[in-house]
C-alpha cells in the first residue's frame, strides 16, 4: 500500500499574524508541562493500526516522543505572561490525527483533539555570507525530493525544560535540527524566531519559523550521518553582503525557487517579513562582527 501524501507547498504565510510574529523573539511566556500524556480520541485509537498503514504504507518509523502545544499563540497570550501548556505526544499520534485531518476549520488548540506537535523550520546564514537551504532526500515522509529550509522537523520531548520560555524551547529544537541535518555547530549561534502559523492542511498543526546565524562557513557543513536518507544535498545561495537589504534580496530569490517544500516557503516568507520590519540595517553584520 502506498503512503498517503501530505500536500506540498502550503502557503503558511497567508495564515500568520505579522504583529504576533514581531513579538515572538522577545516572548517570555514560560512552558508548563501537562502531567497527563496525550490520548488519542477513542474513534481514532480503535483504527490506529489501519490508519498508520494508510499513512505510512510499507515505511517503518520510530514513535518518538514529541511536544504537543495546547495554547494558542496570540497577542493576548504574549501580553498576558501566562505559560504555554505543552503535552507529551507520540510521533505516530500526529500521523493519524493532524496528517489525516486534511483541510478542516481551525479550532483553538485547547479545544483540539489532535496531536498538534510543534514543528519548526529555520534558515541559516553562514559567516561567509551564504543563505543555506537543502534538497530533501527521497526518504522524507513530508515533501520528499523538494527544496527545503536549512533544517526542519518537530520538537522532541527531550528539548523541553520545565519553566523555561517557549521561545527558548523552540530555539533549542531549531538548533538541534540544524545540528542533526547539516552538521551545524550551534554552540555559538544566534537564532531569531521570525514567524508562527497553524497549518490548515494538517489540521491546524502549529509551526514556527526561524533565522539562525552560524559562526561557520558553508564548507564546514555536512549531512549528518543519521540523515543520509532524508537530506539529499546542502545548498547555498550567495548573499552580496551581510547588510539587511542584501539578505532581503537573497531571501526573495530563495522564495522564488521552484519545487519548494512548505518549510522553505514558510521560512523564507517569514524571513522576508522580519527583514522588511527590521529598522536596523546592520543587525546581522554586527552580530557576526561581535
């Protein structure tokens, strides 16, 4: 049985709030862990094995522990200082809920019966002025053999630290994905959250976008040993300089590439918005010079 595909090239930029996005990188809302693990709705639990076969076909996956989000990211939430509630979910929970839900009306996360594990896509800029993206391998379950963000994936439960900020949790997950997928050294990196959206084609699954500045050259990057089936090639788009206007031009060029996965479309659109809203022309160049 062939797997059920997830639609490619979903325009998440059309379902995001720019005012919320500009406050993501300074949000201080803590993470609150729900002690109860996620439980599938009874009607889905009864059909779980059949639904997994429908979604995966002959593929074998590991049911890793992921991070389900139970709080909507709104201006009111960011201003409230209230914590973001997260819950332990299984990777397969998302396959039989969000991935098979399709295009459904969005309900608040607190009311949703779906897994809603948090996704993140980041674009990296290297110190030799390269904007990094990748060609995904054929082994990817989502958008195989397409052009994708520098790294993308979902937050692992091991990324969670009780009481830390949601921002720090998402940054940790983004930087872990970069390290795993393209061998990035994130020990001295700077990651900026640039966007948030809920994917309407995956049952409202929450997704974050980010920009990561790496103190590495493009030549230092290499596909992680465990990622050979999932990362086909590490690619780079040269940036004329590290000034805002030149990075913006490169981001627009990146956004126009054909055969782009959802992660690349979303991360590049959020980077463009971030740079357009940024009043500091030298914010990136100054960080690299520090």
